[in-house]
């Protein structure tokens, strides 16, 4: 059984479109009971429009406030694990559309590959351009990259193992976990999917990407509304990630580069530069709290 988890932040229309695509992906045969459900974590409590989507198959769980992506997903993951620890969970962005037959392909994949714990899908933009075809991490330099082209192996094999996969469309095989998998709550937005994959890889879980399952993502239709916050959180989360997964030399080098570049461009592009500096300041505030 598949449970979809998506996070609402003033995204009712997008989530309605996502639900419609899920229905079409099942050829119109919608889920028979709450045991196969779409779970919406509501991060915008004053957004009353989201409740019009609630039904016997669509569950809405309120967060106490806007707690970010990872923490919100944790609420859904805990709910599913309590009700069905053998389930298949599909974390999916509100601004994603599932092509037809996606669900059949997902269940078929895990029937053939039950040893995979976390599975990413290839992501295309609405224009048909390739947005995500695997994640790469170069520890020596601190580079965290999204691959934009299909490797030969990915095109010919059922799956390839990869460093990390995007939380935009991430399937979790709960059968491989003896507890509810969790995102690190130190992250508010960005890089939480990278951290999620890295932590569970270190525990022996297999992280894979398949081209057999594809989704369409209308890029940045939500976070693009808040560009300053997007930059700020991206910088903070990147530095936090380097702290956890690279050595201090790499962290200090990247921190110096980001700081210098932000100060250098402060007059030319003050809005972007200030957002980056605020992200750096957030990171330093965290360090002070730890001391």
C-alpha cells in the first residue's frame, strides 16, 4: 500500500492538481480506504481552503505552525509508521504531477527490489527538461550537485545507487526500518533530503534512483514566491550540511568564499547579498547556542 505525504503552505490549488494526477495515475480507480491515503501536513494554519480537500482517503494533519519541510514530513511519517510499518511512503511536493502508470511502476519496482530503502525518481520540468537525475556529493570540496543528465547506466538498468535523492519525489520502503525514519529537525528548508539520505546510508540502507518512475515538477512555484527566504535558508542549510559531512577545512573555505562574495556584491546586488549574509548569521547563531 502507498501513502503519499505532501506539505501544504498555501498550496491548496497545487495539491488539488497533485491529487487529480494521482487519481489519473491509478486510471481513475481511487483508493478504497484510509489505509491507502494521501496525507497533507498543513504548515499554514490560517489556510482554511485546504480542508475542502479532506475526505475518507485524504487526511489533513495540522502542524503547530510553519515548521518547515522536514519536520512536517516527520509528522506524516510517524502517523504512517504507527498505522502501517510495512507500508510504502511516497514523499512528494505539492507542485508535482504524476504521469499515468506511476503507481503501478512504483509497486512493481519494490516487488522486484525489496532491498532498496530509499528510492528517488527522475524529475522533469513542465517544459520537458531534465531537472534531477541523481545527487552527487564530493566530500573533498563540499560540492553537493544535482545531476542534470541521464547516465548510460541509469538508462539501461532498473536503478543505480546514488549519494542522495531529491525530497521532491522520494519513496521510502518502511519495511527496511525498525523505527519511523526521520528528517533532522535542525533543517527548516533545503538540504534536508541530502542529510536524510546520508544518515541512513551510514546506517547501511541502500539509496537508489530509478528512471522507470518519473514525475513532472513545476519548479519553485512555492518557494519562488519568497526569494530572500529561499536564499537565506539555502545558505544556512548548506553550511550545516558541510559541518556534518565534510571536514573543518572545507567548511571554513566555503564559509569564507560565501561571506567574501556576499560582501563584494553588496552594492551591486544588495537584496541577494543581504539574504546570504543573514543565512550565515543564522548558522553562527546555531553555533553559539550549541556552546
